[in-house]
C-alpha cells in the first residue's frame, strides 16, 4: 500500500502528515512525541490494508510541518487544542480512533479524557503517570541550558536517543533519515520547546477522568524500552478500564521498527 505525504493549513501554517488508504475509509490519527511522523511509517501499509486511513501528523514545528513551537504552544494542553484544529482542517469533526507514541500518548489521553474525541485508544510506549520527562529531555527544562544548546547539539543528542530507541543495529543512513528534520534550526528550537514543556502533571491530572472512561484501550509496548518502562504499562492496564497490554519482546521505544508486522497487525486488528 502506497504512503503519501500531504499538507493542510492550520493556523495559517502548513501542517504535514503521512497517510495511506482511501479517503472514504475510517480515519485513524497517529500522534508522535519527541520524534516525528517517521516513527509510524513501518505500520502505515498494514493499517491501510485493514481498511483504515492512517493519518500520522507532524506537530507544528516538528518533522516536515511549518511553524515553530514556543514554551507556551509546546505544552500538552496547547498541542491537544492544535490537534483538534488540525482535525477540523481535514474536515474530521466526529470522534475517531487515536494512537499515541511517546509524548503523543499524553495528547491522545487528553483527547479521550477531556475532549471526548476518541472512540478507541492505543498507546505505544507512551508517557503515563509520572514516567516522564526522561533525563535526556528533562535537562532542557532549564531555560539556560536550552538557550545555549545549538542546533548541532540537538542533532547529536537526537542521534544518540534514536540509536537507543531503535534497540537494534541501524545504518548511519537510517539515523540520518530520522534526524534530518532537526538539522533545521527552527525545528531544533521547536524540539527544545517541546522538551522544556514536558511535565508529568499533564498525565497525572488525567487519571480521575481516565478511570471513568469505558472506551477500549490497547497498550502495545516494547519490553526493552529504556525510556518508558513496561512497568508503567502494567499499571495502566491494571487501573484504567478497558485497557489491555500486549508486550513486544526484544523491542525498544519504537516497537514499530523492531517488529512492524506484529505491531501493525495488533493495531489493525484493534482499530479495524
């Protein structure tokens, strides 16, 4: 199934997204966190083949989207509001299926708990509870550290993080592909803003509302994730109604890259 990159205007700026499948098929929103839409690429064909229309958006200032995040616009509540405007720009007004990875999972949880925009929720190695920000991100919450961090230093830090997140041997060309957006100073500054705004209160404050939800929830987790430990997923599955956890052995923070066939089949089966 062919994937395509498309754009739509949101708040006067170009929002970029990867998609596959037909326009008449049910939409599935895919949200990234401290990475970009590239994390979802390995499973897009399987989702489209299941009769879904996956939409892996780049948040503003991230990946291939225009704009630039600031300390105010990079918070999870602000990004949740932006996501709703993105959906409106696509003409999607009804509740829909949503999957979130990393900090994108915090946005997805908020779309369910506060906005009631979600019919089925999948979390893939997502932030939950007080599992975040991880040390490599938390240090940029210090404005002085962020202010003196160069684009080159952001790229170098992301190269290290991506190599660890992939949890498998990766060619230099693959690392280059993943880190390419951050070579743009605007996107590097947006990443620093996203890191600076990372705050676990945005997931902790959702727990009372999440405990009142009945919508089906699937947690897909790389067991060897050193960033978002599987113990948090165990707790979420035990405490939140309708939640089921599937562990992916020998997989890291981006299990789509370690076992795309299984992760794609799990998500396709859950959403289709």
